[in-house]
């Protein structure tokens, strides 16, 4: 391949990138790097190395394709470090001017954090997929379990009580003859409405009410 072919290839590549790339892609990449925080599972050195790698690729984008300077990279690392590190960095009163000094400080903070986490048992919550707390300590998951358990017990006990009362009702109805003490009307033959001590207001006398009728009202109210 001669020099002419290389020049033609480079020109074709420039035209293709200008046609298919968005407007000012280098500016968008630089803005992306400024807003990208360090992942929790990535070390400081890996994060900075990745910044350098992406920064070197900016020069292959359509112009203007100026790369970030070391000072700009330092500002990115400082603004995107964990909030705890930023707080301690501000409280220390230090102001590292170079990227290398800031990386050294961040590496020290990272080693200190890893040592502290190594002494403590590692936590993991299956509900939130997070290491901030353990599954056994998860309030959201435990709360949902308690509510479900409470609901199951409440429904079970209610069904059991209604079924038990229904059986007792049938036994009382079978034991009482027609027209016996359990049979009564809301109004007597004379149309009067005597006072009833079990149902107020009522249309029957106290002597004509059997306790089974009272249980029937309770069951009806429970079912209602």
C-alpha cells in the first residue's frame, strides 16, 4: 500500500466519522468523563488508568478533538471521588496540585477503607442487592414478611372461628324442637313489641331469645 492509498484511506475515514458521528463528539466525551464517578468495585488506579485510556482516544474523533490536560484530569478525579474521601480531603486542608499526588492520597484512603472492611464481616442484602446491610437486617424485607405472616394468621383464625360457630349453630338447631324456646318472632300475635335485653332495639321479648340467635347475629356481622 502506497502513501497515496494511505492518504485516501485517512480522508475516507475522516469523511465517514464526520457523517455518522454526532456533532462535536469530543466535547460530549469530555463532558461524560467529568460526570463519571468512580465505581465502588474499581480501584483508584484502575479508574485513573481508564480515564487516561479514554482521553487518548479523543484525538481520533472529528475535530475539534483536543484531549483533556493533566490538570483537567486531576479535577475530574477530585470531584468524582467518594463523598467520604472528599469530606476528609477538605477537612485535611491539603491541596494537591498534581494528578499523581491526588492519586497517592486516594490510594491511601482506599487502603485504609479496605483494611477496615477486611476486619469486619462483609454484608450483603439479597433484597436490595447492596452491601450497606445484611439480609437479616433488612427492614423492608423483614417488614414484608411480618405483614404476610400477620395476614395469614388473621385469615386462618377468622375462618376457624366462623366454621366453629357454624357447627355449634347446627347442633343447637337440631336439638331444639319446632316451636320450642329457640323459635320466636320479631312481633307477637298481639302486634306488641316487648322489650328485649339481648337485642336493642328489638321486636321480641327477652324470654323468647335463645343464645344461638345471638351467635347467629355475630356470625352474620363477621361475614358482613
